[in-house]
C-alpha cells in the first residue's frame, strides 16, 4: 500500500487502521535487515525536535537513537528547566520556534490535549510522546508489534492488562490499538483503578472485555500479561495511592501457574510490580520490548519523512 504515514501527525492510536499498523510493522521488519550505511540515508540531514515537559528515559532516548540510526539529528530538552519556559514563554511560542528549526516535533506534556494542540500550531509533523493520562500512541505501536513478533496472529490470543488502568495512558492506547485486532482482553486491577467507564463501554463495542480483581484467578488462561506501574505521580490524592500500591506482584511463584508459552510485557519503568527474579525467565520479554522501541520509532520517523520508502 502507499505510505500512509507521510507528513502525518501521530496524536492518537485511534487515528490509525489495522492495515496502517501492519504497514508500519512491515517497515520495522525491513529496517532491521538493512545494512547500517543504507539505514543512515533514511533521514540524512533531518532534525527531530524533542520537547519533554515530563521525565522520560525510553521514549526520548529510543527516538533519539532511532534518529541517529537513520542519519539525522536530535535537538531539544528533557525538562523545561533552563529553557525560556522558565521566563514565561508559552507552549504555542515554543512550538512555533521549534517548528522553524526542525523537520519533526516530538512532544511529551502532562496536560491532556497537549499533543493535539501542538499539531494545530505546528506545520511540521507532531509525534505525541505522551499527553497527560490520555494517550501514548507510539508505545501502543511498539507493544502490538512486540506481541505480534512473539505470538504471530493477535486475534486468537487472551491478554491480561494488569495494574493502573485508570490513570495509565499506555493502557488506553494499547486497548484502542488492540481493538483493531480483536483479541480477548482481561482487565485486572483494584476497583479504584478500573478503566474509566466511558472508555470501557466504548471499547466493549469493539472487542471482548472482562474485568477482574485477581490475577491469580485468570493467569492460567493468559497468553500475554501486560503489566503497568501504579503511577503515584498521577494520583490527585496521595491516600488513594497508598491504598492500591503493590496490589499486584509478578514473581516466579505466580508464574508457575501460567502457560509455558506466556510472555510478560511492561512499558517500563517498573517499581516493584515485577520481581527481579522474573528477569531470568524466558517469559520475560519487557527488555526486548524496550529494545524494539528504537526500530518501531525509526520506521515511524522514516515513514513520516519519506513519501516513497525504497529498500
């Protein structure tokens, strides 16, 4: 199919079709097979502007590594401290300035709607690197690519999404992305951290959803466990966080009740929800998942910059 990503804003996973995601996955596979000298011509001379108003390790660095792999450059900031934002510059002005400097803009911001606002301001393509508690589309692309890489067809799988399903933007993006493939989904969380009702009812029309409090109750049915951190920084009430922290711990004991071919994913960072002892298990795929981030994001950058991708 013709490149559906050229010069396009990447704001929400809901903006994409199954066929478009499969196209991106095919490009990701091809990039991993390219000789380094060919890879470096994909974004030669291009500049990625990284605007991070929230902390990030994997998203920011994987995009920077991806841009370097493709022969381009990255500029920007990893926190607003030390920039003109401290002098009172507004987001719109910052975006307009970066739009004049860069070929792509990558934005992470704590406010819902920030990425869509940026896309209205900037003429260059905007990539949402995480906006408030609503969306993280490139993480969902990575997560679905990883599931498909290890498990093949997604449609027949049973996935358990565990932890903070109320505030976790990775869970929302993943769920809407998976709705295109229609696996069976078990949502496993404390009552206080269940998926927001309007989202649950919307998704219920798109794929099979069931809610549980207990991971142990369903672990034997799962092909994939996607674990999310309970995010202290997103709780409006610290006492609410104290009630639910440590609700789910993945260790070797609970994994002994799972399928042999189960895989465990996590967008990272983890705190205490997956024990270090699990890292040595063949079921643990979260570090491979993180590594694949540089390739899926390289494929995305190349597709945004080049109308016709030739290998």
